[in-house]
C-alpha cells in the first residue's frame, strides 16, 4: 500500500501537470469523472495517503487503499485504470484506487498540520491528540491517520523498532521522552523512507519489517499477522523493544526473560503465562488480567495447548484486542464475550 512518502513521490512526478488542461478523461470509476474534462489543474497536493488534484471550485481525491497503483506517462500491464487523465504533456493513470470529489476549498477540509510529511506538520498537535487517547496501543496510534496522516504499516513497524518500543505498549504508559521520540520519528522515518524509495533501496533498509532477525541484537523477530485494533501485520523484537503498560510497567522483554516473575508485564511473561490457568506468584494477578483480556474468542486460537516457546505462545495469542484491558475497565467485558 502506498504510504505517505509514496504519495509525495507521485505528487512530484505529477507536478508537471499543474497549469495544464485535462484534454481527455477515461477510466472505470463510477464517479462523475468527466467533470474534469477541459478543466485546468490549479494545484497538486497530498495529505497523508490522499493524492489531491485541485481544480477551480473542486478537487479530485485519490486514495490508493491496499492495492492501488499509478503510472505517469505509462500504462500498467493487464489492468484497467480507475481513472486516466490526459494532458498535452503526458498522462496520469490511476489503478485500484478510490476516487472522490471534494467540493470547495481543500484548506477547509484538511488539517495540513496532521500530515507527517507536510511543511505544516505540527508535532505539538500530535502530542495533544495522543494524550487524549492514553489507552491506545503505540501500533494503533502510529496508524491513526487523524494523528499521523501518511504513516503506514511499514513505517509503523520501523519507527517502533527505532525507538525501542513494543507495539502493544499503550500511549499513556510511554514516558514523555518516548512519546516525543515516537512523534519525531514518525516524521523522520517517513523522510528516510522517501529518500530510500526514490533511490530504490527502501527494502534493504528494513530493520524489522518482513525480517527474521533483529539487526541490533540478533534476536529472532516476532511476527504477528494482525495486531491491535487496526489488525495490521506487526514485526518487532522482543529483546530490545520494551513493553510499556500501566503506570510503571517498563521492562525490555529480555530483562524479564532472565529474571524471576515480577509485577512488571512484558510480552514474554505474558506469552509464557498465557496458556496456564493460575500463575501464582507476585504479579500473577496483573499478568493474568492481561492474559484474560488478550484472549480473543474471535481469533479462536486461545484454546490451543500450552505453548512451550515464547514464539509459539505468541502465535497462540495472535490477534488479541489488547485494548480490551482498558475497555474492561470501562465496563465492556471482552474476555467473556
Ligand atoms: Zn532487538
């Protein structure tokens, strides 16, 4: 899926159409795309994953969803464009994307300060928005387009690895410094992504995304098919990405692994304890609470036999709704659904 930086690249490639008149419109979109015929492009902009072509009085909004693609001055093989715009100086072809029109001024619709790649990016505003949602997982927070427009799943995985934060950490439990790093790296990594993508070397810079070994410590990367409310793929290192939960639960999982059970909750501890019924030591209560909340009947995997290794234990509790813990507190009991 094109993340924010990819849309910035498209914006740059399509910049030559600014000031040009649309000579011909084609494509299988069911929107009234012919309204663009004969119109002059006033600006080409982007907001997060939205690609925007501004005309007089209205704008075209393109979202590439999961499988959208584009071609400038070329056609994609074996594919029918959702939308084709032909100009005197070239053409723009968009595939498998969502096409909509926005009436009026874009400035009335978009908060440019929420786009991690925009000059107007406002980190203070991001921090304020995050503070309102302390129960949100770090992984979900980064994918929240209302806060970090443009951040996609690759960026999410890489940013969390960079700042050494476990994806299931809650925003409210992150120390202010870590929260600051998360906000700063959402932008910083996006620009690294942009530079690498332009140089066709993005994938080789992946540190955890689709990787199997942590480049920092050689630990095996944990992979989860779906994580958090956004249910997106997660890759992270249990050894160097600390899980922050609750008031003072801050422990790199590796520390937990070496030490006796404590009150602190780390993913390893949770994973190992999860299949057992009564982990009875100090901290057992807390761990058990999390474990219970982690059981997701919908995932249908919680009834698997006790896992021996932390990796299998993780898979056994795959796709839990970790926010359930916070929700339980709010009265919605997910664990007994
Ligand atoms: Zn690591």
